[in-house]
């Protein structure tokens, strides 16, 4: 059984979005090779963000983040 590693990423610009896409592309390989399941639970930028304790759908993370525009992190605590 793979160990779950939850990721909360602040930054979704050029570098941040490239990192999310790389993790999405290699997630299954990392799970099989290292026994670690990388799960994004949150991604946020200056104007929008999304948080899902169960994990974001990395196939559509951009839409999920933009749909969460105005997300106030203080309400999540």
C-alpha cells in the first residue's frame, strides 16, 4: 500500500503549473516505484484557489482553481 503525501501548493503561474502537470504525468510511476501517492489537496494563486481534502482532480485542476476564485483561506481553518 502506498503512503499518501498531501501537497498544498501556493503558486500556479508558469513554474507552478508546470510542476502540477509534471506530478500529474508521473504520479502513477512514482506510486509504483517509490510507494508514495502524491495527492494535491490545494492549489492557490493570488486571485484564485481550490482546496479538497480528498484530493483535486489533476486532469482538470485549472478549472477547479478558477471556479474557486475568491477562496478565503481563513474560512478553511
